[in-house]
């Protein structure tokens, strides 16, 4: 698995700190669009939020609004293109 998440977060943090006015402190920088999973270790994958809404029929008649939230998890790093599940794909 690549280190792009850590590398990009480090570069962004360095850039923000360099551009911030002198004396700035307590930086909190979050690189969004990632999922963290716990298995044999901590793994991160790029993901995109997904919001679904539609009108569904009610049993009593009429319609009701249904909302769902989920995500689309990437199979490849968006920065370097390396597959996330490299070991899994080689074992198959």
C-alpha cells in the first residue's frame, strides 16, 4: 500500500503553515474523502460520499421521501494509481 495519504497531508500542512501569518498556532488539517479500516493494521482508502434520495410509496397510500447516505470506496490511490488491495489481488 502506498503512503500518499501521509505524504499529501504532510505537504499540505507544510504549505499552510508556511503561508499562515507569523505566530499562527494550533493547526488542525484534515484530508477528507478517506475511510479508515481496522484489520491487521490501520488501512486508509479514498472514498467519496454518496447521498441517495427518492420518493417511495407508503403502505397507507401516498409517497414518502427516503434518504440514505453511503460511500463509494476506491480500489486505487487517486494520487499514484497503486491498487489498495495489492496483496489480495495477487492471492486470487
